[in-house]
């Protein structure tokens, strides 16, 4: 596994192509509004999984 994804103090994950957008774990449907790709969302899912945080159902659907 690669190095942990950087996070803000609250432990949120950074979306790679939108470094100014933080997604908390569990993430919310707001992630759909920032125009990132499914790959970016999946990377965020892996970040959340790496940190042992639960994810919202809307994000889990894209992680399967």
C-alpha cells in the first residue's frame, strides 16, 4: 500500500484532483457535487478504509 493520503486535522480524506476539497469519513453525498471522477471517489474510499472509518451508503456503492 502507498503512503497514507494527507488529511486535515479532523481526519478527512483529500480528493486527489481537488486538493482543496476534503471528504469526511463517513463521506456524504456532497462528493457528487464537486465534479470529481469515480476514480477519485474510489481513492477517497480507500483512504477512509485505511483510516478505519465508516463510509456513507452513497460512497459505498461506488466502492464495490
